C-alpha cells in the first residue's frame, strides 16, 4: 500500500469542470442565505435548536432509532454524553471515534446520525460520537479535553464499544479536534491507538490561512467573518492563535496515523486541508489528499451523487486500513 498520495489536479480548481450538481447546490445556497438572518444576530441557543430541527442551512438529520445514548465520566467527574451507532448486521470490526462540526459553537452528536449510520454499515465499525462542551460557555481547552477523555477511555477498553481496529475523525471543527486529540494522546499519554484518521474540511490554523483571509463576504455555508466569530468565542485571550495547542498546523506531527484529508475547492478552508496534508506527509506519516471541484464547505451534508461519491471514498479508505493496517 502506498505510503502517501498527495496529488493536486489543476482541474479541481477549474470552474468550468465543476459537476452541475455542485453548481446547482451553490446557487441554491447563495439564494437561501440571502433570505436568512445573520446567525450572529440571533441568540446562540436559538441557532443551536434550529440546527437540530433542520431549520438551519443544513438538511434535517433524522435521528437513528438504534443509536444508544451513554454518559462517560471524564476527568474531574465531568459527564460527557456520547452517542453510539453499531452496524445494523450486529457484526463489528472496531470503533470509529467521531467529533461533530459546528465551529466549536454549534452542533451535536445526534445531528450526524444519518452519516454515521451509513459509515457504520459500510465499514463494520461501531461509531462513538462525542457531545463535547461548546464555546463560548466552555472555551478552549474544554471541548478538546472532553474528546481526549473519551479517546483514552476507548483505547483502554472503558467504553461500551469494541476496540479491535480504531479510527478517529470528524468534519470541520471536528477534524480540528481529532488532530488535537491525536497529538495530546501521543505527547501526554504516550498512546497511539488509532490506525487511521478521516479528516474532512478541517480548520487547522485558527490565525486564518490565506484562503480564509482572501474569501469574499458571501456566505454559502460560512464566510471569513464566521470563522473569525467562531475563533473569537473558542480561544481565550491568553492563547496565541498560532499556539500549536490551538492550531495544529504548527504542531510537531510525527508519529500520527495514516490520514485521509478531503475538502471542496469552493470551501474557504481549502488551504487548511492542503497545508495540513503536506505537513502530515513531511512529518513522515501516510496521507491522501482528495479535493472535489466546486465543493462548498462539508458539501457531503447535502444530497447529491457527488456527495455520495465523496462519502464512498471515505468509507473505502477505512475499509482498506482495516484490511491492511499500517
């Protein structure tokens, strides 16, 4: 199995080569966002509830009837809710530890149920998704610490989930938290339990990469001001935004598992993905980079054949790592 595959096809950035489905999705998002209020003008609890009810920009996520709700008791007795989705056929080969997106401010584990049900059935992995603490009520490092606590419990066999083959990942803010979790496990706990990482459209430099800084004000899923608002709520003043604890792009990345990085080229976080994939390989780790022409931020959340193809690739990556672990 190839150690690394980092290829950038210029056609991925050619607007004339964008799949018509994604062109249509972009136009729908543009028109829809023009009719919606600025989310920062609304109370956070109302935005959070609207997301759960499918009244935000993302489609409604139907709750999985077979999902299990558990509470893990973490450090200092903290209660950390987790959601477990097991393969429908009852057979399982290990566990995928998942962290949801939402800019560290929004989102919940249950909002990922349809995606995680699909992943569990396609890979044979039980999925554990963490309801980590959200900012601004709980600024950094609260959410990261919850993720680390659950990861340690999983590695040590202290969760109602199989060990077997272990993988980790998430989308957007969840991808950021997954990388921070891997680094902290390696450095502070001398643990490297995960055999693969699935990192989708992550934000790895909270001081903002060029593609974020250069983005215009148009909000498809998010714009540069949204990223700034998220970071403002997450990171206390005592941290530098280039601190490796906060922005893993600046961290030592050696000894981390094989990773699949993916992002759409209409996503303002595309530099984060390209830069982090490059640094991952430079540190001696295996990595793949997958860019989808014209894909907006986490475009896979919307129904399309292009989105399904992207999800197929993620699931195939995990199956390959289970069958042929590094």
